[in-house]
């Protein structure tokens, strides 16, 4: 059954009109007609089965037949990282991390950042597509860039991956889901690592080798998803 994103539906909704973009995909691309049944996801745990009442290519109207709520995972997966200069890498990360079950993604402004602005609408579209493709019931929350120090002070006691020599936890040994910090392509500055440690963060070894930012980030999400 084809899936569509319907962020405003609730468990009391009786009908719903798809956005222009979703309507076009439904009617013109998939060629679904009046009477076709589809599944709607609101990205907040609700799934609904609906039937097309009006197959208008810009405002496809649906009648809700049934709905079911799926509770969130017991463990929240919150990733915070500095965006890479190449946005293709961030788009790839958002897609794969959404498929795995990412809950929140926060971008950090670090000392060694190579990018200071992001097009979050583009990343959200990729997350929506990945959510539908993998039939996840929750859309990850993607936040604007926030200064590193402000973030770690607001979200203490997490994990941090960095390349400096230090005593570190092994990734495989983690047994609790906490926010995970991943640095920019030039790594965190020593001052940033110090600030994180002062706020209760624990250093984690992601690999015996040096990983790209998006590879390190996805490795941490995969591990946290298994806890």
C-alpha cells in the first residue's frame, strides 16, 4: 500500500486533504484513482488507512477508514554534529539515520566548522521520504545550528567522539542511550572537548581508524538503536 505524509491527521480525523506535492505524487505519478486505499503517516506515531474520495491532482481528498497509534521507542536517539561542507554527505546521513530510527538531529556551530548555514527544508523532505520508504512512524526533529557551548550546557552527560589521545569508552560497550556529539571534518577543538567533559560527557572510541563525519555519525546512531 502506498504511503503519504499527512502531518495534521489525528486519531479523530475523518477526512484529510494531501498537500499539493503529495497530491501530485499520488494522482499524477502513481495514478491512483477515487476508491484507491492508501496509508497516511503523521510522523508522530499515527498511521491511518484512507480511501481517495476526490483524486484532484493538487488537493487530493481522502476519507479516513481507521487509524492506529504506535508508541515511540523506549530510547531516544539524539545526534548532534557539525555539518560538513559538502551537503550531499548530510543528506545521505539524514536519509540513513532516519531509516535506522533517529529521533533528533541538532547541528552544531563549532570552532572548526566549514559550513554555517543549512537548508533545513531540503533535509526535512529527505527525512520524510526516508520515513515513508522504511515505514517508520516517527519523523526525526531537525534543529537549526546552535553554538557548541550552549548545546552541551543545555544537554549535559552525553557522549563525544573525537580524535585526540584519551581514555575512551568502546562504542560496542555503550549500554545507555544519550545525546552523541560528532565533530566537524577538522575535529572538535581541544577547548570544545574540555567543555564537553566539564559538562559530564564521556569520550567514545568509534573506530581504530579515522572516520568521516557522516560515517562516525551513522555508526553512533546504529549503536544507539540497538540499546
